[in-house]
C-alpha cells in the first residue's frame, strides 16, 4: 500500500470506498503523481512521480481511466459533501454553470467532436476546434482569507454530438446536487445561454442570468375579479424590451456592491416582470448602469424576486470565477494532456483534472 502519509493523502483516502482495493492504490498514486508532475501530464509523464519504484505494471495505470470499475458520480458527491461541510455549512448554496472546451488531438477519441471555441471566436469570426465539450458546475466560495471568490467544481457532464443538449445536462446536474442536499436552497448563476433554465421545474433553486436586450416582457397579471368566467390571465400588458425600458428610466437607485473583491458603485432599476417566452412565473429584472458612462447597460434577472439588486449583481459578478477555474485547470493541472482515447477514458480524465482542482 502507499506508504507516504500526509494531510493530502488523508483527504484522498476518504474516497477509497468508491474503488476496489487495488483500484484505490492506483487512484492515490495517480493523484499524488498528477499534482507533483513537472512534465507534460500524460499517463506516461505522471508515472515517474506516481510510482518511481515501479511497484505496478504501467498498463495498470493506463487501464484505470477507460476500464476500471468506479463511478465518477460518487467522487463528485463525496467532494461536494466535503466542501459544503467545511466551507459552506449553512445558508444558500451559490453555484455557477458554464461549458468549456478541452482541446485534444486524435480523431478516434471517444466523446470528442468539433465545437465552437469560445476563447478564440469573435463576434465576426467563429473558430471551431476538436475536443471534449464539458458542462461544469462549480460552487462559489468566498475564502476566509479574502480576495476573489473561488469556483470549485462539484459536478460535470460530457456533451456528446446527438446526445442531450447543454441545457438538459445542466438541469440533470442541478437535480443531482439537489438530491445530495435536499434541505438546502440554491442560487444558480450562468450566462445568457442558460437563461432558459428559469423555465425548468426546479424546487428551491433560483436562477440568476442575463436577459436578452430585446426580450418580450410583460407586466404582472392583474388581480382576478370575483365571479368572472374563463381562466385567469397569466400575463399583463406588453412592456418595452429591457433596452428601450432603460432609455426611459429616470428613477435610478445608487447601490454599492462587491465585484470580484472590489467595491464598486452602480445605478440600478428593478421591476418584477413576466418573461413569457421562458417562464410564466414573475422574475426580477435588474438594469445596471455605470454612473461614469464607460460601460454599456447590463440587463440581468433572477427568479427569486425577494433578492435585492446588490445581491444579484454580486452573484453574477462572481460567476466569472468559473473562467479562472477552467484556465487554471488547463494550464496548471494539464487537464487537456492525459492521452486516453477509448470508452470512458477521456471523460474520466477530464473530470478528474477538475476534481483535483477543487481538492
């Protein structure tokens, strides 16, 4: 068995029940070697750091990703329980949602395809790249030492061509973590692509996202009069789209909030509306304006109409930490480097790189 004991290996040993006895030893050696590796993080590159004495045959490590009998879902669940217990034992859990592309080479890689590369694409030119398209859920944590919030991955799905959509995969992950923490409430922060999650049935889960500038929005339905025939109205009169509404607003309210560890001041206008094309339930529209006029107006919404504007702006501002998570996982943990091509290998290797980042 592995003979070097430390706080790090003690943490890893908590996940031994996920594996068989031989698999647990391979797991802890691979994870230690992955973190210590100073070369390219292929399986062959990790081996000198994971097993310098050659206690196991090299093919045992290569088979760990595609063929071993373990479930990544149980690793995610154990990690989420560990993080919530230690970093967010009470209150509302805020999670961020986004997708990213892990570049790979090799046309026969299972689950890979040509996807839009958000980093290299511009408004005028769309760039496509070959790799794994991952939908990732991170828990947003304000570290006790201050500074910018941390985005710690707690779940992931692989988006495959012809399979479930990104929205479906995101909903599956959210329902899964709801099952892990049935007594907790959630706030899900995502960019405008995932705004339609506001119309999905998710109990005790608020969605915070961007609303389209030209969205068709309506006033709240009027109160139903007594003894009136017919079904109740589900929306009120048509309102101007958010962009046009902002042009006529005069009663802006000043707010101060934390934006990625800095205090900033903005002007806001809030109003409950119905975004009928997405959800028939009221949402809170938040229009944000820079007093100096250096930035364009921002249009956000939340399905939790009890939130105030500062809370919405802080939550959405913290969403950008998920981009730091992707960058750090790729650059410092070599998440795109493991060379495994068949069956569950590529998906598991990508998931474990994100899992290691949260550890």
